[in-house]
C-alpha cells in the first residue's frame, strides 16, 4: 500500500514547511523541513500498541503507547519524564489527560465538538488553549491557538488519506501522538527562523550593520582616514583580524563625538548663523512707556499696620454663661440619696419548700 503524506505548514500561509509525515499501516515517519527523519513510530496491531523508536537505532524504544477500551497509557523510558494516561469520558466525547499515571492530576481535556476538538488546560476556568479544526472536505486539519477563531499555529494537508478518520477518539489519540511537538523542537524551529532573518539582512554583513553604505572607492580607504559625511568627519575603522582586501562590508563607519555639540558653537550665545542673533535685546523684551504700566490697586492705600494687625489685640472677652451661677455641689451631686429603699416583693412570702417543689405539692 502506498504511503500517505501529511505536510505540515507553520502559520497561516502555506509557504514554510515545518514537518512531513509519511503515514502507512505499519507506522509513521516524521521528517523535518530538510527531509531528515526525526521521529519513528511503529504500529503493533496484535498488542494494540504504538512504539516510538530512535531513528538512528530502530531497535531502541523511547516510548510505548498502550491502547485499551478505556483510553491510552503512555510509558516513557526516559529518566525524569512521568507517564501520562488518556481516558475516555462522557460517552467517548471527551478525553481527559492525567500526568503521573492513572491517578495523577488532570492536565488537559480534549472535547469533541462537531468537526473539531477543543483542547483545554486544566485550571484555566474552561479557557480553550488549542483547537484542532477538521476540514469538512477531508483535506486539512488547522490547529489554532486560543480558540476556534484564534491565530493559526499549524496547518496539516493530507494526501491519500481522509481527515475524518481521526475524528474517532482512538484514532485522534494516535494523531495526537505523532503530531505533538516537544519544547526542544519548537526552540529549534525558532533558531532556524532567526538564522533566516539574519541571512536576509540588508548587505549581508556579519556585523549586522544596516546603516548607509559608502561607494566602493570609499570602502577601500585605509583605516584611520577621515571621510566627510554631512559636514562632519567620519573615521573608517577596520576591525581587528579583518583582511585588507575583499568585501567592503567589513568596514564599520565610526563617528567620533557624534553626541557632542559642534566645535564652532559657544555655550550661552546663539550661533552666528541664527536669525535671532541680529535682533537687539531691547526689541525682544520691550518694557513699554511709563503710561502703559498697570495702575495701583485700592489695597495699596491701606497702611501696612492695618493690613497685618492681629485681631488678638482687640478685647473680645467672653461673658460668663448661666451655668456659672450653679454651685459645683449641685452640678455633681449624685441622685443615689433620693432613691427610696426597695421593698421586698411578694415572692418572699412563698416558702422555699413550695418554690422548690413546684407543682409536685399539688
């Protein structure tokens, strides 16, 4: 049987190939963009397992995935990597992933919704982390970040294989196994993209100089010579260890004292080329005639003694109130002597035996 090919593209545009999957009934080979096999998966229908083998040593096992009627168990043979279990719930419409074994903490949930699967990280209040959207025509699977309308992370294009096959829970777990990316693989892709950007930099200089380039005649000048640029002197400096002949992009333009003021400018005085230098100081700040000055306000007629005289000098002695005529004995005299002595109540006439016995005497 001919192998089916699944081409993976990064981002929304189908321009940059990320990985290529060669899918067959016996297993899956995952190759990078340079067509180098990075992962190798083998199917064993007799034991209902999938094994991940080392591409350089096919006999060495890295992981084993065991399928049963309740889900899938991942067994890892690498030190420090705990196993994971995937269990079917809600009638097979949801897959719960637990880290650390069958009784470990819930890590993620995968919910089947129509023509797609929503991946939710546990503990994020139901916020969707990733979505696997299956094309109704059966040609592509789009992986989006953040929800059904989020940014496209990857696009997988299928050839000679129907996409709807992986909508089954057990088949989707198989699809999830060979399409997941490790942190190392993501870092490698980022490093390759950064290298491409650096190679396509203007001029291709290994010093990443993106400023204005000089002519070939100026680039061949020896180190230490001054080149006039915009009224200033620019000194061409050749880095140590660079060859004298070859590409001109090894010369770095060094502008000395570029942040300092021009030499012919004196501090505190305008330059001779400034137009304001010809205007006399009297015209810039006219004082005006005496008649144009503002008249004094009415407050100027009040003597300073009246303005700042304190009101404490005036006699403002407060008169005594009526309460001052009441003697202190009457003010603070207690009301206890006026109280009458308490008389014994009627309950005192009842004998103690009658009170204690209560109704028992009746």
